């Protein structure tokens, strides 16, 4: 074989998986590593890294089990014209397991992305640490994790799980910023067999670590995809909001939606009755550019809503309480969801727009024993730590610690608006008057009537947004229909915000993780 033919043949081997494997994976409604990359990247843009790499393990028959690439395709490419670094694990070789060289390629991909200041995207499909390579595969994982951490807050890291992510395979995604899981994928530290052997529990793959569990219950997955193609569409949509690195602003895109457009439907959205729910997503969809809201963690901790949107074409982060679920109460999971998102958004220079309608933190032993104190503290830490423009709109309830936590002026919000329906106080009227007028109510001949009277007085004098506004904690009270234009004007002023008060030098804070 002459040298050119040899190259042609060897290249073919790096690009085409074994036929029986491709057939099997297609039957499962999944794609091969190369097919995934072809769909993700702009045509012809892929530049491979370490294409012909092979493992150098010996023993356990490893000498005779070698392929070019060692089970992972990695390199640089572009998505909608923007440069990215990518890797895709190839399950056809030893179940995408991570040996020394496989890990080296992934670590180098992340390192290259960091040097170039471009996002890194992983398409994962792996049985975890390659057992035959022993500590060399653990070393490899350690080196990947180290680079994930170095890249954190510098370049966006997105991982799609498109098959198994077992054992060590879970931690690199967990250290990334966003995880997309396809419905055919699963993630767990120890599989059903080990679970059965160690604690006697019978559980299926899906029940243990299926995509739906991680998207709804554990919160490990930020996005749930129907299949590989859908996951790729989600990655592209997400990327369209993200800057390439932390020195850039998130990318502007023309949306054709007038930032000064008023929406009179908003005026009637909050019900007269303060205990009646409404869907805060309707507020979000009406305030931001039409069709621009990309929800993150849509199925997890649904008493809070977070996601990306555009206003006059500029990307923003949106955080909101959801009165339609558990009255919008904050709890352990929603605290984690909000705090993590705020921290991400601050790292990558997104203005944070917060919509508040929160009666407080969820009470009870389940929450207290689960550590709602330290979880709730994460929200406070994240907002106070964030130096990006912070704009808060109080729609209705803003009570107690939850008022402070949800991007209040006191944690450094740059601009706070309230709707006339806002209620801001230490606690709600009924709870408040039952404490401060306890004796009067006990003695009263008509306690219910008197309670209503006190409640009315409390609303007029204490919870009214004009009280908070008289202290300067609320900058303006606006008609709901004007919210979009007010936020836009504030955003335009805050675009070049520099945090005024330099903070004391420190290595880093100690957040309540
Ligand atoms: C070596 C592996 C492997 C691994 C799979 N394979 N996982 N080889 N190391 N970790 C190989 C299989 O031997 C098989 O090789 C091929 O990949 C396909 O695997 P199958 O089992 O046939 O596929 P499937 O039925 O789809 O099952 C997939 C699977 C299963 C559920 C992922 O393979 C599995 O349970 N693997 C082990 C998962 C695991 O426990 N990982 C944790 C490792 S410990 P052949 O030769 O038949 O093609 C770990 C800790 C690191 O990761 C901690 C670091 C922080």
C-alpha cells in the first residue's frame, strides 16, 4: 500500500464505525459519534485533534484492541459561524470507556477551548472509566475534571448525554454549565447491579438515572431532549445566547420587536385576590422579545422559573418565582436552581432580570432537615456576589427573607420596579395581624370582622409598594404594561456598568454550597 492510499484507508477507519454497530445504534433511534458531529457543526468546519491517537495499555488483551482515536472524536469547528471546541464519545469502541488517551484528547479539547476563549461542547456516550486501564483511566478523569474547573466561568461548557454516563462519566458533565439529556440516556454513579448488590434495592436504569428523573427530580439535567437531533437543536439554541468567553458580552441579535412596545394584557394578569395563582411565564413571554424565552431547568423545581431571553435583541437572564406552583414559595430545589443560574449569568455578563412574587420559604421538617437554610443562603450569596446589571420587578408578594433574597435593592439590585399590585413586608397581612393584634383579637366580640379591618390597615400602611418606595428601596412604581420599556431603558443605562465599590481582595468567598 503506498503512503497516500495508507492515509486514505486510515482516515476512513477514523470516520466510519463498524457496520454492525451503526446498524444497532440506528435501530435504537440514536446516531453515531460522527453523525452527531456532522449535525452539530457547520458543514466542512471540523478540524480534528489527535485523530490517530491510540491507547498504550497492555494486559487484559488490550494489545489487540486498538482503534484510531481511542473511542472519542475531538476537535474544533463552527456552529452558525461561531468557533467551538467539541468532542464526541464513540460507544462502538469499548463502550466509549475513558482510558488514558481517550481522556487526554478530551482534556486537550477543553484546554484548547480555554486558550482560544471559545465554548466547549461534549457529546457523551460512555460506560465510564476503562476498567482495563486501572489507575491510568482515573488519572485521565482527574485531568479532565481539573480542566473543567479551570474553564469554569471563563468559557461556556455544554454537555449532551446521548447514551450511558456511568461512574466517572458523570462528573465532567456535572462540572460543566449545562447538561442536555436525551430520553435514551442515563446517568448514575453506580448502576442497578451494584445498587442491588450493595443495598439490595431493585431499580431499573430509567428509575435510577433516566433523563426524566434527572430533568424533574435530581435537577442534574437542565434540558430534556426527545432524541439526538433534538439535543443538538437545544445546544444550538442555547449557544445563540451565550458569549464565547467571559470577556465578551452575550451576542446581540436583531429580533424586530420594538423595545418600547406596551402590552395592556399585562395590566389584568395579576388576580385581585392575592391568593389566586397566575402563570409568571405569561409575564415573561409578554415582557421580552416575542418567542425569545429559552427556559432552563423547565421541569425541575417548577416553583421557580429561570432562562434566557432577549430584550430589544440583547440577551438577558430571567429569574422568577412561579405563583402557579406552590404559590411560588422558595424551597431547597428552587434555591439551588436560582442560585446556580444567577452565578452562571454573572460570570458571563448577562444582565439579570428578576420577577418577584414570593410568599416566603416553604416551612416544615422536610425542608428544614434538608437544609433549606443553607440552600436558601445560596440565593442571597449569588445575588450579592453578582456585579452584572441587576433589575428587579416586584409583581405581587415579596415577603420576609424571600423578599431580600430575590434580587432586592439591599443585595445590590441596580434598579427596582414594583407593580401597583406589589405587597412588600416582613410577612403577609393575615399572619402579621394575628401576631401583632393577638390580644385585641382574643378579646374582640367579632374577631373575624376586626381581623379584616386590621388586615386592610396593614395593607394600606405596611405592604403597599409606596411604603418601600418612600424609603428608596423601590425606584419606581409602573403600570404592568410599561414594564418592557422601563426594563429596556434601565438596561441601556446599565450596559456599561462597572461595580462602584471595589471589594476587599480575597482568594475567593466561601459560598454556602
Ligand atoms: C471497559 C467497558 C466499560 C468500562 C462498557 N465497556 N463499559 N469496557 N470499561 N467501564 C465495554 C463492554 O465490555 C463492551 O465491550 C462494550 O463496552 C459495550 O458494552 P455493553 O455492556 O455490551 O453495552 P450495554 O449493554 O449497552 O451496556 C452499557 C453499560 C455497561 C450499561 C454502560 O457496559 C456497563 O454497565 N458498563 C460498566 C459501567 C460502570 O460500572 N462504569 C463505572 C466504571 S468505574 P465488548 O468487548 O463486549 O464490545 C468509574 C469510576 C471512575 O467510572 C471514578 C472517577 C471519578
